[in-house]
């Protein structure tokens, strides 16, 4: 991949950056977040900016804090969702609303350093359609989390139609062209990392070190990560469906060979009555494999079911702040 060096900012007619911030119970840290983010955006003097914050059904004071900031700065727009729809939907709501020439999704918990936006903008000016922010290390993750993440990327990329870059999350800069392409993807069940990768485009990278969360706690527990992982694999691969042909073929061949062996043995040495244990093991083993296969079929059928319902991805309860064009 070409590495595009950041260059000094060039003077261009004011273009607009849209910063998209999904927020779920982030009330405690938002003051610090805005202070750091706005400082950086003000240094990018040749750019207009808008900050789109999505309150994803928070149960703390997130909405109040966001509204206080929106009253102070008209460039802050708030989308209050009618309930918690999850990060992927919140991001989609923000991206759908963004009007900028480039869109930058960023977490509200300051694990994504806003200072990196300057380097991202420079790479964008040098011709990249997408500038990815890659985590230099995963030291803030537990050992087990690191192993599972590694395994997930490896497995996903081995069997999927598009490759997700490793250690790259939703923090990135996307040109308007990329955003327009993303908006054309109609799926209801959205694995954003995969969708970002699927649209393609010319990309470059900047690196950063994710700090541990200073405020609040992560909303992604083991169960939510498992669901996200399944979502990622079933969104972009049909290998888990097709693999049963091969498993079935292998097991059937083994059974045939074993059957032949029993016939030969019976002809040579007569009937051998024992065999209860091996019979039971074979039945249970095959039963397990069949259930697994049915479960995987169910996962895909579930996806077809939720896509066919055509429900909206999110519902906006109310918008606050922003300029007149946003309202
Ligand atoms: N988030 C959200 N909806 C959710 C869960 C999370 O909008 O249902 C937001 C959250 O406020 C944060 C970002 O998504 O800005 C990343 O969440 P978190 O820090 O919990 O995830 P982690 O960094 O641990 O992967
Ligand atoms: Mg976080």
C-alpha cells in the first residue's frame, strides 16, 4: 500500500469536515472531548466543520451535556435516537446526516486522539480517499481479547470477499465520494468495518496509540463482541454455509471406508457383537455436526429475515442545534 506523507496544509476554498461522534453514556467525559476536538478543528483554519453527535439512547446525562455544548457552538448538531440502536446504527445515522467534503467518525471516549485529524486531513489533501487510523499497539486490551481479535481478523480475511485491515477501527477520514458509496449499501444488519472495506477506494494510513478509557466504561462486553464477530463473518462470507458440503463428504467417505472394513472383518472373523460404544459415539458426533450445520443455516436465514422486514436502521427522536441547513 502506498504510504502518503503528510504535507503542510494548503490554502483551498473552505471545505467542510464532518465529525461524527456516536455517544452512549459518555456524559462524564464529553467536556474534555469537546475541548480537545474543537481546539484541533480551530487550527484547521481553511476548513469549516460540523460535529454531529448521536445520542444512542443514553441513560445518563449525555443528552443534557450535548445540548449544553450545542447551545454554545452552532456547529454542533445532535441527533437523539429513540432508543439504543447500537454503535453501527448510530454511526450510520451520523454519516447519513453529514454534509461535509470529508467525514471522520470518532469515539467520544477519547480513545481516538482528535489530534490525529490534522495528519488525516493532510493525507486527504494529498489525494487519499480514505485515511485509516491504525492502532500501533493493543497494549490496552487484555491478553485474551488480543488473541481473539487476532484470530477473528485472520479467520474473517481468509474466508471473506473483502479484507478488513488489521487493528483499524471506525476512526478514519472518508472523502465524500466514499460516503456517497456507503450510502448506497442498503443492508439493515451493518458491520461497518466490513462495509468500509467493501467500498474500496484509494487509502493511506496514519498510526496512533489508543489510551485506556479515562471516563465511563466500554459498552462492548464479551457477548456484544461475539455478536459483532458473527455479524462480520456472516455479512461478508458464505463459506460457513458451503463448508458443510465438504464436511458431509468427508464424514460420508469415512463412514463408507469403515463400513467396508466391518464387512471384510465379518467375512474373515465372523460377527463381532460388541460395538455399542463406537456406535453411540458415531451417532452423537454426527448429531452434533448436524445441529451445528443447522445452527449456521439458521444464522443466515435470520439475516434474510431481518433484511426482508426492511425496518429503518435507526429512528431519530429529535434534532438539536446545528445551523439552519441541518435543522
Ligand atoms: N457507542 C454507541 N452505542 C452503543 C455502544 C457504544 O454509540 O450501543 C459508542 C460509545 O459511546 C463510544 C463508541 O461507540 O463513543 C465506542 O464504544 P466503546 O468505547 O464502548 O467501545 P470500545 O472502545 O471498548 O470498543
Ligand atoms: Mg472506547
